[in-house]
């Protein structure tokens, strides 16, 4: 029987004129039948640290008092063989030349999500994709992403990629986990150093992967798959 997977996507510093040059897109995925178990485990880690099981897991909320909590979350991600991550790093979106390629920033952003997801999807499995609800994603664009991903896999009846949906990140544990991972990668690639707690989390990811978080990994890397995007490839 083909496996069914759920993919949870998020992004950091994705707006064209937000004042931040580095942008990261990310996706956490696992077997669909493991989603509930993983979500419950993330809640248990919160309770262990005296937090509400529904406290939002978010990079911008990291504080020194919660350092061990976030380190435990990172360790759980690496210890659970069912969890996987893929990220795309855009080092400097301020130098993009959309006009030369006949596209808008929004259209380019859509292409980046396609590049993020196309490596994850295999034709012998089924997928449901969940995007963090932001005003960047409208219903038409979500429908178009579904169509393009499906066509790339010759899935014209949309049986492989069964759905692409918008969800609220504060209600979805695995999007929150994705937020934490892309936040760490973005922080590292921006060269920021002002938070010792965030640097400790980044170091834990580096120690667990052996990666700097600034370079492209092997395409077949399944746990922490990264692409440092080169605009000349578009």
C-alpha cells in the first residue's frame, strides 16, 4: 500500500520590501498516521517544562528562560525518525532581478515553493500539503500551486497530491516546529549573534547534523535537507 504523508510549510522574511535580505522557506513532513503521535509528544515536552500544552512554539518567542525547552524540541525532531525537514535559503532577495525574467516577486515566491516541495514528493505516495495562512497565499494561488505540483508528477487527476490547504499556525503543531527550524536557519544566514539562547539552539542543530546551515546538502539528505538558492539557476 502507498504511504500517505502530511507536509507542513512556513517561511521567514518572505515579503519583498520587509527590510530583511535573507529569506528561508521550509517544510516539515511525516507519515500521516504519525501526525497525532508527534503532536502529542510536542505537547508533552511543553508540559514537562511547565508550559501549557497549547503554548505556541515560535522562533520570535524564544527567551533565555526557555532555552532547555527549545533544545529538547530540537532533540526530539532529530530523535524521531519519522520527522523530516527541507529548506531553501535565499541569501539576498534584494538583488533579485524579476523584470529580466518577466515575473513579479509574488510569482517568484510561488516558484520557490514549487522548488521546495518538488523534491519531497514521490509518485508512489500520497500527500496533503498545509501552508501557514498569510495574506501572501490566496485561494487562487493555493489552487495554482496544487495544479503545478500535480502536473509535475503527471498527477493530472490529483490523486498523489490530494490537497493543498491553508491553516492557522497557532493551531498546528508541525507548522510551529517548521517555524522554529527556519527561524534558526534564517538567523544563522543573516549573521546575527545578539541572542545567546538562539545561538545555542543553532549550535544544537549544527551538532546534530554536522552542517553549517549555510550550504546546500546532498539532494538525498532526508533529515535536514537544505538548498542555498542561486538566482542564476532560474
